[in-house]
């Protein structure tokens, strides 16, 4: 498998940033990383596009785990599965905050 250039990886991150913004999330790109800020500003997640040990481009959570499909957790998302990725990110950053009186 051919190695990816930083420009190619940044292009995937830009695509994700735009898709998150179109989905109503606040997203900022920093090279291969995308920071997603929840509307409440209490939750922020940073995902990164980088190759796995086999050289396939994957998306990674900030805690170092590859991002899996929400319906099939055994299938890891590839760099071009942006719609599925936005849904997974939304699930993480859009957790409603419970206020206690």
C-alpha cells in the first residue's frame, strides 16, 4: 500500500471539518486533526486521520482507539467514510447534560 502524503491526509481532515460544520457542529481543522466542540462547550473531541499498522488510513479518537462503525463495532471506519464518522462524533459530543437542582 502506498504511503499517504500529509497533503492527502489534510484533505480528508478538511472534508471531515466541512461535513461536521454542515451537520451543525463546530469543527476546526489542525492539519490531520479535527477538533469538534459541542454546542454546550462542555464536551470537545479531537479526532485524527492517520494510517493504522497496515497502512490503511483510519480515524482515531483522542484516546488512541480507532473509530468503529456505530452499527458494527468490529468494522473500523476508513478515511473516506465521513458520513458515518460525523454520526459517531455527534453521538460522543452531543450527550445531553443533566442538571441537578
